[in-house]
C-alpha cells in the first residue's frame, strides 16, 4: 500500500470545511470542483467540490468531496477510508477481502482518471475506496 487516507463527504460545504481544516492543520489545500455543463471544471466559486485534499510535504493527509445528491449524508456514511495501492493485484485482493460480508457500492473498474477504482461498505458499516493508478502501456 502506498497510502491510507481518510476521505470526508460534505453536503455542499466541502470548500468551507476544507479551508477551515487547512487553517487549523497548516497545510496546503487543492480543490477540484465538479465539471460544469460543458464538462469543464466549474469556475463558479460556489460550485460543489468533486475532490479536495489537504497536502503536507507533497502527501495527502485528508481528502474530501461534496456528495452528488443533497441530503444523502447521515452520521456514519460521511467518511471513507481510501487506500492507494501499489499494484492492480493488491487492489483486487484488498477489494475482495474487504467486501466479504459487506456491500459493493461501485465495482472495482477502470476510472476516467487513469486508475482502477472501487467503493464498498464492509460488514461493519465502514466505507472504503480502493484506488490504483495503472501504468500506461
């Protein structure tokens, strides 16, 4: 495993929350909003956030996003543990192991950002995201 990072979910106030955490933790903040209607990153300062991360020394220490559907968050489903894997084999193995007795929310598959990615909730109700960047061939 390369890294294990907590990823928080917000109901439209991700930018505000991550700016607060950036100040508290004295880190850098990287923010990518959801695309606009033309498929380009939105330039609207109030746009929902697709991916944000706090970075220290070039390494992410906390990730976050706004939930695509307003009102879908409840205590307990507002965070995930994200694992960035060293290999596709490791991603496959971890995804299979963690999903035993749980629920697959998004099957492990090739993602638009060039990674193999999947999401699941384990048998204890903890949400996981498995990610592995696939080397270009």
